[in-house]
């Protein structure tokens, strides 16, 4: 398993956290998503390395920006 931490901008509440978790969690191979609202850090556990553009697209889909 691989764990990668991304920095996401624009999340302000629990709804944002669930939106990002749902979109990133839907990426094939992702088994866990942990979002720290205070820091904007999103920690993703996946079976293989993720393409940053794929994660960026998922975060964008949720309405936020990957820094
Ligand atoms: Cu929110």
C-alpha cells in the first residue's frame, strides 16, 4: 500500500471533506482517504502510485484545488 499526502485548498467544513473524500475515494485503486480540514491535507492510501493529474481532476470535480 502507498500513502500520499496532498494539499487541497478551499475546504471549509464537513461537507467539503465528504465531497473530496467521495471523489478521491472513487479513483480506482484508492482504499482510504483521510482529510484534515484544519490543514487541508488529504492523505490517500492506494494499491499503486497515483497519477497526480488524476487526483487533481478528482479534487477539481469536488470543487476544490490541489495545491
Ligand atoms: Cu464545506
